[in-house]
């Protein structure tokens, strides 16, 4: 429990220290308070179960003894004091600039199942033993940030804990490792999804890739331990084919074959990272989006159903990371998946968009609305 609490403290921007006003200050409250005093994070002391409206009960004064500051009386059951608590949390959140200071640096998360060589890759890049490497699966527990600059740019490289199969995760410590890895993916601009060349793409690899894909990250598939493979001139192509067969929804992701052990092609990663990062952040003007839509429509007629034909009025890019396009149509139902995929491919072919997921949001608009735009 203590270990879990420590991990949670590390991850947090603000800590709510929750106590029970009906029990008064307990021995474990005292212990937690001691832990928190070392945390150097903003802490808000909360006395729950203060169920009556009006002035906080006299019992609250005892909580000053914890040395955490002013206690806040709330009742979660009766929804008392929650708004004030939220205000307090808001005040204590770090300013935005602090969390975005590394904006020019490309954040790269190295993810993959245990033992695939994530830490080895990081060490190879940095040229030092920053992360512990061993053949014991689950060596890395933490997400470790390292800043790195080379001729290609400035990066923050994040080594992560290997994501295991759910069925094998029983300790809560491991759940926190997983949480840290997922948070690292959230923070990243580009994810390097490592695949073990000696095993090919496994279900677990596909799941990990799915986490990055769903979060809209730039993705590079990195096949590691390439030194272990006996190969001829066809091996790489066959490998590529097998990978894309297994993960057909992410064929946009480029594949690089490397060896963290020998350093083969590791330097090539950075050009790819830069490309994928800029594609993930790409912005396309509305006029260009509509040129592509119009051309797409003229080449392949939109589908129709029971005499009704899909009409695409116009589209616009709503956001980046990943590129997300809103498409206004007469009737959503008619916009079949296959035609969405077709349009998505037209976007990809025209704009590039290699290495990044692309999202379409379909909105209905009646004709009258549409013509007024
Ligand atoms: N042959 C070969 N072995 C490698 C390569 N990269 C890593 N290994 C070996 O694979 C094992 C696991 O390497 P790690 O770097 O610890 O793997 P990890 O993905 O960080 O593992 P966890 O932190 O446990 O998730 C070690 O024995 C490495 O020496 C490679 O390119 N080729
Ligand atoms: Mg590791």
C-alpha cells in the first residue's frame, strides 16, 4: 500500500489527503502526513463525512495537528463543500507553462512488451547505461525521461515498463507500472512500438500498438534484435508483410529494422521520428481539404442506399495530433465505412500523413444549412 501510495504521489500534480472527520486523526493519518511532508507537492487536506451544512464541526480543528495546513470539510455523500474543494484544486494546479516547457522537444515514448529491448535501445542512443538492461522481464518499472540532442533535433526519450498480458498482471505494483506506461504514451508525440524480431508480431504487440493508435500518437514500428535473424534479400519484405497483415489498421506506421545490440540503423530512427512528428501535427487549410474531397467524389461516386445518395457538403480540419477532419454530409447512415476509408486514403495520399492515425468526424447538416456557408 505504501509503495502504491508513493507511486501515486509521484504521478500527481496535486494530492488530496482524505481523512474521516468522524474517526478523528488516526495513527495512519499521522503516518501518511509524514510521507506527504516529503513529497514536495501541493497537498490539500480533506475531512470527509462532514455531513451537516453550515459551519464545519469543531472536530475539524484537531486536523491542524497533521501539519498539512488548513483542513477542508466536505461530505461526498451529501455533496457538501465539493465546489470549494475544486476551486482549491484549481488554484494549486501547476501553471500551464510549467507543464509545456518542453514543447519544442519531441517527446518519444519507447513502448513494447517486457524484454523486447526498450532500455537497450535507450542506452544505445544515449551511449550510456541510463536504464538497467537485463533478461528478466519487467526490469523497468518506471517511465524514465532522458533529454537528448543530436544533429536531427532535440528530444525527450521516455523508457517505459513493458506492458504484459492482462492475465499475468496480478500485483498492484504492476498495475501502476502499466499506468505509468500509459501516461508516458499520453505525454508522447511519437511512440516507438518495439517488436521482437525473434518472435514476430504477437497479440500483445498488437495491443500495445492499439494503445498508441487510439491515443492518436505518431507511431513507428521498430523491429529490434534484427541481429539475431538469419536473413536473405527477401526476409525484410516478408517481415513487413506479416506485420501489416496482423495490424491492418495501422499500415500507415513505417517499419524500421534495428539492433539495439549492434546499433544497426539506430541513427535512422531520428529522421523518421521527425517526419512522423510533423505529420502528426500537420495542419491543412480548409480550401485544400475541400479540393481533395471534391476530387475524391469525382473519382469514386459516394454510395447510395434505397435511392438516397450520400452528399458530402464540405470538410475542414478540426484539430491536430492526430489530424482530425470534420466532414459535413446529408445523412450519416449513408457514409459507409468503406467510403470513409476511401476518403481517409485520399487524405493520406494528398497530404502525406505517414506514421500518424487520422480521424474523421461525420456531422449531418441539412441542405439549407449547408448552402448558407
Ligand atoms: N540479440 C539482441 N539482444 C537484445 C537486443 N536488444 C536487447 N537485447 C537483449 O534483450 C534483453 C532485454 O533487454 P531490455 O533492454 O532490458 O528490455 P526491456 O524491453 O527494457 O525490458 P523490460 O524493462 O523488462 O520491459 C537483454 O538480455 C538484452 O541484452 C538486440 O538488438 N539484439
Ligand atoms: Mg527496460
